[in-house]
C-alpha cells in the first residue's frame, strides 16, 4: 500500500497500511531527503504516543535513520505531539516526527512530520517525501538494531519534558492562577497530556483531579477526540464535584475539549473566540486571527471591532501556522479543537491552550459560562451544526462530480454572497451564515458544517446540503 499524506500527516489502519515495512520506507525516504538537503548532519528527532505499536514504530524508524548515518534523538516516553514539535525547535533540528494517529479510531496509527521550528510539514514537503518513497528501490532497508545504535551513539535518548513545561509556565500568568484556588479536572482520554498539564496546574496551586489517565490502546472503546459525545464522564465529574472547569485532550494532546462550570460542552469555536477576545481586550495584544474554512466567523467580528483582520485558510493546521507566521497573527485555530498562540510553538497545543484558558478565568475572575455570555451579548449568536458521513468510493466520485466539477448547489432559500471551492465547497450567505461540504483529509468521511444565527437554522441549512448530496443518515459518523 502506498504512503499518502493528508491534512494531518500519514495515517493508516494498523496491519494494513501501517506496517513495519511502510514505517521503515518512510524513515529511509526522510533520511535520503535530509542527506540531499544537507540537513542530515543536524540529526533527526522521533517521539511517540500511547497507541498500539507507537513505541515500536518509533524504534523501527530510529533504526533506519541510524542505518542511513543520521543521528537520531528519541523521546523515550509517551509524549504529547506539541512536546515533540517543541523539541524539534528546542534542539534546532531540520526535521522530526511523531508516531501518532491523533484523534483517529484505535485501529489507526500514523506519522506526523515536522520541519524546522517545529512546524507541521506542508504539502511541498510531504509531496517531496512521497516522491522519495516512490523512488526507493525494492529490497531490504539498512537498519541498525536499536540497542546497538544506543551503544554506538547513533541513537540518543532525550527527555525535553521539563523545558517544554517551563516554556508554558513562563508564558502564563501563574501568579494570577495561584490567587484563585481553582478546581480543575483533567481527562487525557487515555492519552498523553497528564504529566505536563497536571504539573503546570499543580504548580499554579490548582486543585487537580484526573480521570481516564491509564494507558488503554483502545481508548476505553471511544474515539479519542474531545467532543460532546465522548466527554460524558468528564461532564458528570464537573457537575458532581463542583469543578470550575473540565479539560480534555485528544489522543496526542494537540486538541482541546472543555466542559464549563455548568457542565456544558464548550465548542472549540467558542474556546478560540474566548481566547482571542481575552488576548486583545485584557492582555492588550494586537494582531490578526487565522482560522480554517470550517471555523466560526465570530472571529472575524472580534477582529473587526479591534481593527484587525481574520484570515481564512484551508483545513490542515500547516495552513494556519503558515499564515500566522506570514502575518504575525495573535491566534490561529480550527473548529476541531486545535489552536496556537503567537510566541509558542507553530502548531496545535492542547496543553498550552488549557493553561491559557485557566489563566483567563483567573485574571478576569469570571466563569467560562459568564465570559461567553458576554461575547454573545456583544456580537450576537453564532451556532454551528456539524456532521460526518461515511461513503463508498462510488459515492465519493458521484458527490465530487456534482459538487466540485459540475458545481451544482441546492436551493438554500437565501441570497448568496460568495461560493468558494478552495477546500471543498463553501457557500456564504448575504447577511451572514455559511455552509461547507468537504471530504476529510484524515478520515474516510464527508463533513458538512453550517454556521447560522440559531442552532435550528444551522441544522436546516446543513440538512438541505445533505439532502442535495444524497447523504444517508444511516451512514452518519
């Protein structure tokens, strides 16, 4: 099976596409690319999460790097993806990788590749890696056994956890948090955020509880993505114990999910909006925001009030971080729960975002529910509907032709402002509101998003798009 990168790296089903042979081919292709670019002498960094075969795959890749003469630094502990990105920047390396499938179901694993500064590899880089993979000759791949590589110094074990935690502590108003005595419950979703996030919050004198902290390669039978369906246990804990906030992170801790003080799921759009408003209004920062095409336009309204700009980019955090670097934006994020802030790593970090949310509560002295009520009172209501549909290859071809080639649209009963085909099909309406249909780059799903002034209207407009595309509710995610 070929190795193809999507919006969040390469992901495949374990034992089907995700195999030792494919991991080795990917590592060798990276080693060849680094050698041709003169980057091999700087070394390579590998980290891994808690998924089945993640540690083993990290070792397979390290053995190939050593066999290719590239010194390999291995984070020999289950590590958050943002920590690995931070380490690529911290050690001033040209490339690194995390073995993870992020929020995908447990039967998946994969690889995320990072470039200089700890950024997600963009399409130019991943396309080049695919070309190097295709050019590899058949046959055995040279590899140095892991133990031999360690003894010879070709493989080196590192632990950048403390520098990573310290970087967040320096960026957050710890004194303000200490003054509040907040009660926080963490849900790592059987993933890798506990050590870093618990350490930060306890250092800030928060009262911290943790649920779902053990390793479970099946993620408790749930999707390791923090959403309203998967955080029922966190919601119950917050309500039963009177917590100020419940914080969840996805499998590799680059995404964030929140339960507020009333036990309600706080949509990632609202988290992004709260933090942007906080940075501008309370911390006095200046700068644009960046959002992907499927993220709330409420960011645009906040940016406009402060004389700033909100930039729209395709789905894939590499586009968000790239535009942030280009424009000096304050914040960038996506409706799936990933965000970053200027001055931190150039990629998603659920741990840093969580710490900043807690700072916001401490500095303002207000609950999350109160803070968002103020936002809604100032800017009006922005409500999102989102659904994902499974499809066959025949259905994908039919939908793609109808929507992207023939460019046909349903009758929404509203005047259109513009239609974009930059990443799927996005229809924006006069007076506000929009609907988007696009194929996921990380999962075999067609996703439909809609934002309107009420949840009912958002559901209605999304349903019109779904009926037009012939989507079957029996195929809902």
